[in-house]
């Protein structure tokens, strides 16, 4: 049985492809897997060698965060009195009515106790914005986390009033006291 050179070339090409696939499966694929594993382990080793500097950097960053947090954290026992007095001063200065200061909602996260109060005020828009500015930049009464303005209509007098609900947070480290 004589075969033409075209058939022989096709069989030769098929043999080369099969031999290449067999060679890859037997040796090259294992080498590629080992190369990837080696690269992964080298990266892990590099990260372990850099661990002390990373720990020092993260510790410094944590200290910086603690310092920033201390700006919003007041540890004195008279925080509620200071809050009431400060709010009354600011509201009186800007002709805004302080209507309601509820009991704070307390939440514990990690090693911190977060007290949140939703203070309700009534007044003109510009006056309420000035109160917000003073509370954020002048008075250190806590951190303002949210503000909600609401127009409400009095059904008896048919007048519309603008209210601001200001959420003020007080943060304490550790569960030292409940308010």
C-alpha cells in the first residue's frame, strides 16, 4: 500500500501534534504548575519579610486614627450638660428654636460606645444652616453624622414650618459609661 506524499505529510503532522501534546502533558504542564506555585510562594515570602514594616505602618496609622477620633470623643462626665448648654447658646445666637433632645441611641462597635442623638430644631433655612456650621466648626459637642430638613404644615393654623433633625454622635472608648 503506497501512500502519496500528501497523506504522509498529514500523518507526519498528526504525529507531531500528538507527540507535542504528549510532551506537554507529561513534562511541560507540571513545570508550569510548579513555576506558578514557586511565584506564589516567593510573593508570600516577600510579604513575610515586609511584615514588620507593615505592622509598624499600621500601628502608626491606628494611632493617627485614635488621635482623630479623640477630637470627636469627649470623656468628661458633663457631656450631656455641655451638649445642652452648647446647643442652647448656638440656637439663641441664630434665632432657632430647640424643640426636642431625645435620649441617645447607644451602639457598641469593637471597643467603642457610640451615642447618637437626633436633635430637632425649628427656624429659617439660613439660620439652621448657620447653626449647623457653628456645631461643626465652632463647638466641639460631637460629630454631626446626618442632617434632615423637613417642611411640616400645622393643620390648625395652616402655617408651614421648617424643621432640622440633626444627628450628633458622641464616641467613647470602651464601655466605660452609659448615657
